[in-house]
């Protein structure tokens, strides 16, 4: 946590096929273990969950082919450490098997007051702001981070991978 703030992140993916098809089987099978790894990761604070325990049933941007992952972390270093190790790293390496390549921004980060749990509407607003204005303190990326209000800039290792 940076001076009373935590880092929220959202990433959205456009599925290549329905979740219950053979193409997505490995992805679906990995969801619970990868989420358990996140839940126990150093610096993890919270993640969005729907009725299924993950967020695959949570609608986003009015598009049934999109799925959302949203979480809150102590800081960018904790997030990137988790992203680039173990099962999550393996899933990142295979993401093009399961998700369409989309040119517009599908990942954004923003600082929230400690204890705040962002809503899907808030995440959509931040992502659309990033798409319209590029990285700003309101919505940014790992490649172009901004500090929390009054905090020193934080530049994590392993910058710039999107899911």
C-alpha cells in the first residue's frame, strides 16, 4: 500500500469460443488454481468474484464474449511479481490460444483508497478513459505508471505485459 492507497487493476479478454468448449478447457481448468495462487500472493488484497467463485459470469461492457478479471493489490511490484511467476505466467504464455487479439486497451490500473473495492462500472469507466486519453493518473498501464496522490513514482520490474 502506498500512503493510504492500493492499486486496482482490470483486464478484459475477448474469448475465442464459449467457456464450455474444448478450446477453452485448459483455461477453465486453470482458473481455480490460478485464483488460489493470487489469493495467497504477497500483496494481494481483493479480487472480483461472481456466483462461480471467479468472474467469468460477470458481464462487462455489454459484450457476452468479454470476460473480466479485476483485483486490488498493495502496489505494482506485488502485482507484477504475481503476474510473472508460476501458473499465472504459464497462462500468460498461452493467452493467444484462448483470447482474440484486440488492438484497443484491455488492461488498466488506477489507485484506490485503501479498503475501497472497485465496481465493474468503475473499471469500465477507467478503461474507456485510458482508451480515449492514453495513460493519465486516472487510468494508466504498467508501462506508463503514475504514483498515488503524493507518493513517489513506482516502476515495477517486468513492465508491460497485458493479458
